[in-house]
C-alpha cells in the first residue's frame, strides 16, 4: 500500500508541476502580449510627439517675423524720430526768437528770412 501511495503522490506532484508550468507559460505569454502592446503604444506616442513637434515648428516658421519687415519698420520709425527732432528744434528756435529776441509784434521780411523754415 505504501508503494501505491508513493506512486499516487508522485503522480499528484507531477500533475501539480505540470499545472504550475502551464500557468507560468500562460502568464509568460500574457506578459509578452502586454509588452508588445506597450511597445506599439510607445511607438505611436513617439510618432504623435514627432508630428506635434513638426506641426509646431511649421507654425513657428509660418508666424516668424520677417527680419526685413522688422528692419524697414525700425528705419521708418527712426526716420520719423529724426524728422520730429529736427522740426521740434526749429520750433524751439522760433519760440526763442519770439519770446526773448523780438520785442516787436510784427517781424520784417529781413528778420523772417533769418528764422528757420519749418
């Protein structure tokens, strides 16, 4: 009887080992499938980020300020600033003449020709 129990016990152990091997094999297969899915998702995310980066760079390139336009605009502003300064200087000279140098109400032609032209 003890030989039968040993054989049955051995058979049960073998069956349990086979069941454990089958369970581990199934888990291994499931893990590999999950890993493959994760790799596919990771590649998809990388492609999306690349596409987003490319689209953002295209957007930046489209909306980038043209350096020639900026330079021309600054030159125009500078030109107006010089004209404004020059005109204000002439006006200041006329006001100096009217306030401090001229005591008469009217200016003669000779005096007028000496005033700066605005």
